[in-house]
């Protein structure tokens, strides 16, 4: 269900920003680091790595003619996850009710905003070190966890 949440939130963020809502699929890109497992949340969740990942994704999903190494980790993982991500977007149709999301956008700005929305949403369920290597500090919704409704209701 988490992946569907990312698509729906990205769709809404793109709409509010007057960007191409068809870029909602790119919100799934930080999930490419599920394999290998030791990379999870340690590679594709780092903003510094976004350009290479976005370049690969625009080639795979929007068939943009971009120069890249097709043996790169980013390209291989995006290509491997293409059908999986498209399947998730089809599931998200029940929520967004906009068939245009089945045709991924080629707009780099919209794709980048969509991908960044994933990192923002993740800060609500765990800390994310999105700013490595420039900063080692994790970003998280600390107040949400510390003073949230469940904690404040304790006797």
C-alpha cells in the first residue's frame, strides 16, 4: 500500500504545482534501491543520486533519447522495475481516476518533483538521510512522532 500512497500524493503535489501529473510514476523511483537489499533507503533515497536515476527513468518510461550507460545500476534497476511500477500505477487509477498517468511524462521538472515527494512522505515513517554526502543528518517528522496523538493520550 505504501507505493500507492506515493503515487497518489505525487499526483496531488504535481497538480497543485501545475506540473505534469503523468509524472506520478516517478515517485516510485526511490524504491529501486530495494535490490540489493543493503542499498534500501541508502542509495535512491539520496537526492545527490536523483539525476542519474531520473535520466535512466526518462529513458525507460518516456523513451527519451538520453545518453547513458545501460549497464549502470540505475538503468538496470529502473528497467527491471518498469512493469512492476506500471502495475502499481494501474492500481492507483482507482484513487486518482485519471488514465493519463498510464503514459509517463517526459518532463524532467515534474519527474523530479514527483521523486522528491517520495522522500518527503518517507519522513513521516522513518528518518531519511536525503542530503548525503553534504550532510549526514537525517530528516524526519520528529514532532509528529514525539507529540503525536498516540503519545499525548498516554496516562
